[in-house]
């Protein structure tokens, strides 16, 4: 016999979907509340933790974003997208080494991720490592010309 899906799973999904809808409208406080409700019902809901982190990041609450991403990664360590978002939150909060580590992990999981290479290049540049930023530019040229050009312009803006 097939096991029935617990009722709480559907309720958690509904709150998660509400959060997604609020997030798309830029209503991050409402999205955060909805994601928290989904997580209260289903604590191991990795996608809700990731989306919660994204909404916190959009509000500039990087410590809360990073904590949410860490939990999402604990639940699903192979999710390249969460590693990317965590790298972005670290970058925005000025934690260059942690940003570099997160972007590198995203790239290890998904080598041709132009966004992760772009983020890594900017993190290297922010950390004062122009040589490594230039290496990322060379990789980006093959993946996304526009992103590559933005990184190149930043490297040589002096």
C-alpha cells in the first residue's frame, strides 16, 4: 500500500508558495513570515530555508540570510544555487574569504555557472586579488560575454 502524504506537508507547501508569490512582488517581510511558517511546520524544508535567506538578503539582513543559507546547505549540501546565494550574502556583507569559498563550492557543484564565476571574480577583486579575478574573467568569456565584460571593466576601471 502507498503511504499517505501527511497533511502538514501540504500546509507547508502552501505557506512556501505564498512566500514565493510575496517575494516575486518584492514584499519581503510577508515572504519571510510565510517561509517561517512553512519551516515551523516542516523544519527540514531546505528550499524554504534557501528562499528565507534570499528574502533576508534582499532586505540587507545578511547575517540572517547567511544563517538561513547555512541551514539550507546542511539539509542539501549539493545545492549549487544555495552556495551561490550564500556567496552573494557574504560578498554584500564584506566577508570576502567566505564569499570566495561559497562561490567556489557553487562552481564545484555546477562548473559552467556563469553567475557563480561572475560572483567569484568580483569577490576576488574585492579581496584585492586582481590576478584571480582575471582568471575568472577568462572563464566567463566562454560562458557569458556580458558578464565577462562587466568583470573586465571592474578589473581595469583605474
